């Protein structure tokens, strides 16, 4: 679970390298028509076979790094602690426990400790963002109806 705990923003040098590499990789991917391809590591002359999906994922990682975004890759079936789930959702751990106990999020118990699937946390976060957006639009529409946007 080190990947989740150690998320760092890319350095400027990493950003620059990622921008250049992303463009090259994206152009190369356009010409790959098989499910896997062989790439060579120049320094060691080692050749490795890489699934096309992995190359596309690498491209997404490089694009995000080029934009200065922190990147973490976590297997979807990974379970997280209540503290980590709360951090991912941007809420307190006690609030998260209330969500779990209220049935908002599924969890399993390992001894006395609750564990939540990383995928479920991300799904819940997306659901909350969608609801927030809907509420903001509703508020804006209400404000418009009562004339708060009139000059």
C-alpha cells in the first residue's frame, strides 16, 4: 500500500521529461496494431514485451505528470483503512465510520478493523461529486429565478 501513502507531486524536471515522453509515446501508440509490443531499454539493451493497455496507462501517467499532477497506481481490488478512505474522500474518519455503519459504503471487518475496497471509495467520491454539481446547478437556477443575477 506504499503507493497510496507516498503520493508526491512531480518535480519540474520530471514534468519536462514526461511532457516530451508523452508526445513520443502517444505518437508511437497510434502505430501499434497488436495487443502487445516489444520495447527496448536503451541503457541495458534489454527487450521487454509490454501489453498495449500497459503502454496506454503509461501514457496517461506521463500526461498527468507533465501537467504537474501527483500520480499513484493502485490495484482496483486493494482494500484501504478507514483513515486512508477518509483522506481520499476529504472527510474525517469518524464521519466515514458513520457512512460505513449507515450502509453508504460497503466494508469488511478484519478483526476489529474495517476495510473498504479502493474501488468503492472512488465510486462513492464520484457519486458525491455528481450530487454536489447537481445541487450547485439547482442553487444557481434558484438564484436566477429570484433575480440575483439581474443587473
